[in-house]
């Protein structure tokens, strides 16, 4: 994980009031000049018709020091490549914020599931879920060295999962949600690899019959094809 702090007068007026909200980060492609894309009514495109290096992240914090993002380090990603070589003062752009999560005061129990990309959001959710609410957290990481300290919650039980070789991303999260108890007072929040999140969504709605209003399931990234 690489922590990046973005600053500048242009951040004035940016407010992030909800936990697990999102912003879009725009950076330059390698060996190119930074360029603000144009919205064509359907998507953002660069002047030559290509898609920009644009990805969505959950902010870690926003304060006088700037906007802090945690970016997963992995090969092949547009932002992952940028974060390995960026130097202080390089231009980038931020848009947002996107809508975050509204905690349901009628819930007696929350189940939070995610991979490394969801850790900032889960940290924020743990910080705002009431102390008398039971919280079951499942986090999938590439290895045990990727464990991070999470905010303390008096009724949270945290399980870290490391998939075995050959398992698809999110497989441990799928098993976790299949094995956990869910009733009318349970709320589920999940985020991670898109195909795994689709499987979790299908399980919750089609197998468990869970109300859509009681869930938030977000695909944060896709396995390159």
C-alpha cells in the first residue's frame, strides 16, 4: 500500500461528510503530459480519443494537510504505475466526492467485507457504527504482511483472509458471506473485485432473499483480461 497526499489551493471547498465516500483521481499516462479530459456525454476522453488514467478511491482523510489516499501497489494498473514514480509537485486532478454510506440506526449487526482496496472505507465505517452494534469484518489480503491496524470497536470481530494459490480474488469473502448469519436486523457492506462482488450480490438477493435496501455491494476493480 502506498499513501499519497494531494494538496493545492484547488482543494478549497471540497467536503467529504459521509464514511466510505469516493473521489476520482486523474493522473497522466507514462511519458506523457498531464491533460484534463473532456466529457462526451457518455465518458471522459482525451483529445486523441483515448480514455484517461482515471480511477476511483475512498479518501483516507481530508484536512489542512491535504487529501490523503491509500493506493494498492500492484503491477499493471494505471494509477499503480503512476504512484511508483510520481514526484512531489506533479499535477493531477480530483473530482467528487461520490456518495458514501449512511449508517442504518435500526441495524443490530453489520457485516463488512472487502479486500485491500476497501480497507480505507471499512476503517471509516468502523469509526461511525454505534458501539452497541455487533460488527463482523472480513478482509482479504495478499499475505499476512498486509494486515493493518483498524479502528477499535467494542463489538467488532475482525477476520483476515489470505487466499490459497489459484483461488480467484474475493473467493474468501464469498465463503465468508455464505457462512455468516443474516436476519432482518443485519446490514451488509461489501467492496472489492467486481466478479466476486457480483457473486456476493447474487447470493444475498437470490439465495438469502435479503432486501436490497439492507445491502451495499460495490465492485472496486476488475481482473485484467
